[in-house]
C-alpha cells in the first residue's frame, strides 16, 4: 500500500489535470467554467479514482503476486504445501486478497482527492476561479453515494487483481520464462476484468438510478 503512493499520486494528479483541461476548453465556449469542478469531481469519485488505482495495482501488485507464486511453483514450494496438508489457497491466496481488499479503498480515496486537486489547479490557474468557488462547487456536485460507488468498486478491483495474480502464479510452468509469462498474463487478465466489471457496474447503477 504505502509503496504505491508515489505512482498513485502522480497518475491521479495528472488525470485530474487532463479532465480539468479538456472540460475547460469545452465549457469556456458556454461561459460555464465553474462546472469543470463538477466534471472532475464526479468522474474521479465514481469512475477514474477506482479504475486508475486498480490498473496501477494490477501492474505493480498483480504482477508481483504472479511472480512470487510462479517462483514458488518453480521451486516446488507449492507442492510441499500440499504434501504437508496445507491448502495453498488459504495460506498463499487469501492473505494477499484480504490485504488488497483493505488497501484498495484507502488508495482509491487518496486518488480521488488528488484528482480533484489536479482539477482545481486547472480551475484556479487557467479559468480564474478562486479556490473557495471551486471547492464549493465540488461539494455541491458530489455526495456520499458517488464516493461509496467508487470505494465499492475499488474493493472489487482489489479482489480481481489478487485473484488474477495468484491464479496465474499457481498455474505457472516450472521455468523462468513461464514465470514471466504468468506475470504478463496476470496483468492483462486483471486489467480486462477491471474494465469489464466497471462497464457492468455503470449499467447497473444507471438502471437503478444511483
């Protein structure tokens, strides 16, 4: 978790800057610059905070899980677990999944806050808004439901990243190249499942009018 903070910080601020900049260009034509705050806050809280955190953790942690368990497979450590009567899922997969489930919501909230900060930089520096105006509009545009949706998604993404990494690691072949292939496959699988799950979640929240 803490080791992911620098990359989450960089990506989140840049995402907020990008959303703010793109929104500013479009909204300036209508004299509605203040709504940049709404655009950035809603997109970060409901979607981008959780998605970007999930993708970052898929690249960092999911690949690491696959490499660790793949190396254990090469060294026949997982076979030793089974021989001694221990279930690899309980001792190797479950702790990693619980750890990501605990850390992902915290990283997601951190990402949302920094994304909003990035948008505020654009609003204040480029659009001439005051920090108070931007902050007030942000508070008016998002509620606890928006943050809750993002946090719940982040927990699901944590499960996806952990399961993908551990599954590919346990299924790895017994060679160095197989471990590399498992790490690559884990990242690809996690990112694809994150995007698919987010799309399904967007459909469900639209149907339920959340």
